[in-house]
C-alpha cells in the first residue's frame, strides 16, 4: 500500500459521511444514493460538485458490481468522506489474482496521462465507438472519472489467499 493511498484511506475514514458493507443490489444502491444526496444538500454542496461526486460514486459502485463478483467473497465496501466540500470515495471488493494486472494497466495508463486532456477525450470517444485503444480493458467509467476529476485514481491490492485479493480504489472529487 502506498503512503498516498494509505493517507487518502485514513482521510475517508476520519471524514466518513456514508458507509455500506455487504451485498449490493439496485434497492441498496438507490438508498445509498439518496442518503449521500441528502447529506450533500444539507451541506449546501455546489450542484456541479454534487452531481460529479454522485456520478463518481455510481461509477465506483458499478465497478465493484460488474467486475468484482465472486460467490465466496460477495462482500463489498463503499465509503464516502467529506471535508470542506471535498469528497473522497473509497470502494473495495474482491478480485481474482489473475486479473490484477488487467486492472492495474488501464488505471496506470490513465493516471500517467491525466494532464493530456485531448488524449483522454479521444480515448473516451474511441471506447464509445469501439475503435482501437492503446491499452485494453479501459472502461468508460474510469476514463470519465479521470477526465472530470483531473485527479489520479488511487488503488491497492491486498492478498487474501493464493487465488483472491481485495481491490480497493479511492477517487477524489472537489
């Protein structure tokens, strides 16, 4: 775990607004979003930030649901923290160890090119049009998160056993 990831995770835990652990379904997602949205409204969060943070929250949830879903380890965690109108979203689920590099490559590529707005815009268009892209397995969700936040996606893999690891990510919204 990098120091940057560790510090961000500690920040989220110290400034926690909402936490969910367990199996996630549509009803639970809706309830979580209503809770987070009500909190943001009560804090008078700027509407553009509110919309972006909620969209990022959904992207993180979708990533956990779609890509991390093994019967033996169906427990997922999502936490949102807030301090002075800055939000950080933490998500964690289980991934097969065989897929760690598949997850790392696109995130690293996006993080390395975070300041290249034109590349990110074209990458987004190419994924939508199903055109060739420089790194496989880049999803629209991660591209959208990086484009809008202008912040790196922090991530970590924590081994569970020889077959599975926890995959955690943190996204900053401000």
